[in-house]
């Protein structure tokens, strides 16, 4: 069948819109869009994992017990990770010690790759850690980078984000900020030990 020029022109106008509409509505069972917070249902204990700080000192995730923690798994070679890092910096600056952001690099070269990257971007508020053997990524069952996990003060994974997120956006702050006051209420409701 041969199309006339008017019919071909009409098809070209309609086709892009039809294709974008088909992509906009994911089929049932598809994963949530990248960069969206996916709540854990129910929250579950975070895995026991170890990683190193920039100086090579080994730390455990349990060292951050009692804090609201955002574990961000990333690498210097990952373009979405590089785009996401400044928003983590802004979030840490905004919330200060109300949240511990653990930016754990999965770079195989460790600090050799990470330190120049951090210096170049001026990321001085976010604490950077190293996991060159990808032990943390395996323990959390990560399929790609960046992937982040929000962990409450009791060490439970509340949810995760796959892909690049804008951490200081109103959407993400709406997830995180209620947990700050909620955790404070829980913390102060426990009976205090008296000597």
C-alpha cells in the first residue's frame, strides 16, 4: 500500500504522540520509575555490612545505630551518580546532623578514584566511604548504580530509590522530613535509664 504525502505527513504527526503515550503508562507489574522512593513493605532489618572511610578505617553500618541513615551506593564512572551527588550535598547541608548520608563508592580503585572526584566537585558535607569489593552492594541486592536505602534509627530499611534522585527536591523532602520528627518522638518516648 502506498501512502500519499498528506497521509504520510499525518502519520508522522500522530506516531510520536502515540509512542510517548505508550511509554508514559507502564504495564502492570513493571518496576516503579527510576528516581522514585519505593517504600519497604514491611520495613526490614538492614544487612550487616562493613566498608571503609577515606583513611582506610573499617566501619559497620551498625556504627550508625540511633541515626536516620541514607546509604547511597555510587561510583565515579556512573553518570547518573555524578549528577546526583550535588543534591546529596545540598540535603546534608540542609539537614545537618539530623541525617547521616553515607555515600559509599563501589569504585574498584577505591580512594584513588574517589578522592580526586570529591575534591573536583567540592563535596565536603557528605561523608564518603569505600567498598571496592562491592560487598555492600551485594548485601543489599543492588542491580545498578546509583541505588539508595533509607534506614531508620532502629536499623530498619524503610525503602529505596533506584537510579538518580534529586534528594533536596520537595518530593524527597516530603519522604525524609516527617521521619526526622517521627524518630525524635519515638526516641523521647522510650523510658530513660536512671542510675
